[in-house]
C-alpha cells in the first residue's frame, strides 16, 4: 500500500519556464495518491519569478499555503505581501478574484497549491485579455484526458447563430 504521507523534499520536481518572467518547479501531490476531486501540487518559484499568468477560474476554487519564502499576491486590483505560514483563498469568480503569486527577491517561494477539480472550467487572463476553456480534465489535471483545450483572445467573438445557415 502507498503511504498517504507526502514529503515535499522527496518529490520529483518538473520545471516549466516561459521567457524571463515565468519559472516554477512543481510536483503533483493529490492525483498520484488517488484523489480525483481535489487537486494539489507542491510549487517552488525562484526569486523574482511567477509560476503562472494573472488569472481567475470561473468553476474552481484555489487555496495556497505558503511553506517558505516571501513574495507578493496580486488579487483583483490589489497586492498583498505573503510570508511563510500564510493561507490564501481564491474563490471562483471573475477578474475580481484573479490571482498570481510572485516570489520575493530573497529566494524561492515554496507553497502548496490546492484546488477543486471541477470541469469544464473557464479561465480569464486580465493582463492579456485571453480566455481558456478546459473540458474532460480540470486545470492542473491530466492533459491527455482533455476533450477541449481552447485558448483565445476575449475579443474573438461570434454570434450564436453565425455560420449555422
């Protein structure tokens, strides 16, 4: 039987990078131990970097537990300092619940990212004006199980009946 105990320092981390701004090393926690309705991953963000773009979820709540380091939480129109021991709750909603963690200048920011795993989910990215839609697997879930993975600019609209002649 697999142990239900996870030790972050023993996790095999995978790193994602994009440009000079985004970088994070992470490992899934909940799914490998059998959780299907709870998402959790361990995340390490190097000094001054961001793991993901500023975004909100319309279907999924997220919670972050800061394990070590310090940084800044962008939340809606505000910024908040975060330190080890803080617990951050970002409920599903529109741009008013958009969020992003940025590691401080003194070292990595380490945290647990925990979420509901509802799908489909629609995500908004206020900085870039994009929308993303995922169905078949929630954000953070198994990408191979997705039936729909669509990212588009929010102004790429069409009428409901367009093209239905």
